[in-house]
């Protein structure tokens, strides 16, 4: 008898939860949250579904929706899916590219360059925003992010250097010196020289 009572309580609890979902979202529980919407599709369909969810949000809410979607994907799918989701979101919602790449990096910092490449390929017009956001999300990898961007989009070197310097203000004086020494037409050399000058200064201060 006690077992039956527990079952009844569990069933009533589930019904109450479903009723709350239905009432809170106009009867459409399936699309109530990104997690529920994403869990209704197969893994290969997740990137496209994620981009659709971000695009369906109000323009002012797309960055927050992109964050929620990426967090939910990281919970429900293997890490290898995340770069495809970043790419799909950036391609369909370029205005949210910076937020998408930064969120993905926060979830898996070791894949910073993978996420940066995916975002840059999908939304090359947002190169400055992507480089800035990726550098801010993982300062130790900022030089590598800038180098990856320069190799993918060499025509955007000025924007890349601007984003690099804006994200890492402490490197600004070293960047200016590197540009004088190397010349502004050699973006990769400028980035590497900037890092070397900064490291040399740190070593000198430590003595």
C-alpha cells in the first residue's frame, strides 16, 4: 500500500511540473527552453537547431540566447559538437559571433583556436569582434588567436591588430614599438615581436 502511495505522489508531481511548463509558455512546453528544444533533435541537427534558436530570439536577446544554447549543448552533447554549433550560430547570427566564441572558450578553454577558426570562417565580417572576444576570454592564448586570424584573413590585419591591442591594453606600448621595428605590413611578425618585447621586459623587471 505504501508503494502505491509513493507512485501516485510521483505521478502527480510529474503532472504538476508539466502543467507549470504548459502554463508558463502558452501550452508549448517543447520550445520552452533551449535545452528542451535541442533535446528534441538528433546530434547532427543540433548546430542548425542552435542557430535557429538564436535567430528566433529578439535581436537584443540573441547574445544571451547564444550563451544559453552553448551551455545546454555542452551538457547534452560531446565536446566535438561545440565547434559546429559556434560556426552555425556565427553564420546565422553574425552580430552574436563575439559572444558565441567567448562562451565556447569559457566552456572549453583548451579548444580556443578551434573555436576561433570556426567563428572566423563562418563570420569573417566580424573578425575584429571575434579576435577581441577570444583574446579577452583567454589572455594567455591572445597571440595565437591573433596569428590564426591573420593567417585566415590576411586582408583584415589592421582590424586584427586593433582587436589584439584593445583586448590586451598592457601590450599596447609593446605593439607600437613592434610596429616601428617591423613595419605594419607584416602582421604575424608584429604580433610575435610584441610578445617577445613584453616577455623581455618581464624578465628584466624580475632581475
